[in-house]
């Protein structure tokens, strides 16, 4: 989608003639509503989503971008589905449920409880059988690395040195990043203020990787 925006490509919203869509329902750009699907009052479908054959989306449901509702799946009223989530064929989601982003609801499942981000749920009633912790961990690690980079750069700038353009996990705090003892102490205070963790409290910390391990 980002590349297409840069190239000024227009996405087509496709609605099958047999689909039933309430006048006040919204289907956003690049999305497709297939044969005999039903969208009731005040439904919102985000960009690049698919409402597959004979799927039923009841009143006040909100679907994020890149969502796929598989054939014969049913979302009862006021169900919210996060970005990138797949609801399998024949699944039923009862009213007022919140399904997180990039989750998977197995075919034929009956969802009666909220589903967290990145989770896979199956069964009747649906239960979490897998959480994509690697995805969560990667996102958190990226956020921590960026925060640590900001802290280190603020210290380097205060000392009149250039900022680090790319912080790598293998960087040695003293040898590569040129932080002296006082600056390491300042870094510790700033990290503890942001994360509530004293990274030097236990064990040896010499690299960026060592710091990130303490922030988990």
C-alpha cells in the first residue's frame, strides 16, 4: 500500500452484485465484498480487507485494515476486529467481542471472549492455543533499541560528540559508543527513569545486547 501511494495507484473497492450492504455501512478502499455476503447497519470495513462468500457482519462491527473474514463466518453486533486478523470459515463471534490485531480465529470456532493481539484461537468455545510471542518480542525489542539509542545519543550530544546513526546489539558501551564511567552512570539513571530497571544491579553489562536483556 505504501509503494502504491507513492506511485499514486488508485485501489478499487469491489462489491459483488449479490452482496447485501446497508446504506450506512462503509467499505474502504481496496476492499472486496464477495457473493452473498451481508454488511448490516453502521458496519465499517477498513482498507484492503476481504469479506468472503456468505459472510455475515452484523450492526456496528468495526474491521481494521487487511482483515479477512472467511466464507460463512458470522460477526454478531459490535464486534471489533484488529488489523491483519483472519477469521476462519464458519466461525462465529458473539456480540461485543474485541479481537486484536494479526490474530487468527480457526475455522468453525465460536468466540465468546476477547482475543489478544497475535493470538490463534480455536474450538467451541474458542481458546488460545498459540501466541506469536516472537512478533511481540521483536516489536518490543525494536522499541527498546530505539529508546536506548535516544538515551545514548542524548549523552553523546551533551559531551559534544556526534549521534550514533545506527545502534547495534553488538556495540560495546565503552569501546564502540565511547561512554566513560560517568556517562554509563548517567545512562543507568535515564534507563531506570524510563523503564524502572537498574541495568547494572546484577551481572556484567558491557554491550547493547546486555542492556536489552535487562529490559525484557
